[in-house]
């Protein structure tokens, strides 16, 4: 699962706007608990969030997302089982600082390339090993 829904009361509780919020950092447990007032999450959301235990989610959204919907940008694991479902990761170019790196495999490993064509490399210093795709 790479998207999470928050209703208006959850957004109010976490201090983000339901229509225009751009980022939210919250624990999986807090999301589950905050939805209990309305009957809880559907089984897909609930199973995903329960599998994360005490992990913290970094959620982002842009103008293309419907109100209340967030992309899972990063999972900051505690001792949680991180789901096997791949999460979209956005890498930042070390030269232009835009969230614009894409990756492709080569004979020498994974190569990262800025879509603005200002940088190409194997592993930029700004990307920690834990953020690299497996």
C-alpha cells in the first residue's frame, strides 16, 4: 500500500488541512487510534498500519491528490516489520536539490540520474544506505 486516507477530523487532530496539506509525519498507531471514532479503517488500511507497529510514516501530497489522500513517502521503522510492498521513494539531486533523481540498473550497479540532466552517479552522499532500493 502506498497511499493512506485521513478524514477531516484526523486532519484537524494532526494539524493539517484536509484539502491542501502537503506533508504529515505521524505514527501508524496514532493513525489507527485517530480513526476509531468513525468505525476504523477498512481492512486494507488497517492491516497495513498494524503491520508497521510503532513505525512513523512520512506522508506527502500534492495538488493531484484528492482531499485526505496521502502518498507514503517514507517509513521510519522502530522495530516494526516494514511491508514488502514497494514504497515510491523520491531522491533529491545533490547538485540542483530538486526531488528529481531516477534510478536504473547497469552492469556496474544502480545508477542515479537527475531528470534535469545536471548530475549522474552511483550513490550520492545524501542518500543513506537505508533509503536505497533493494
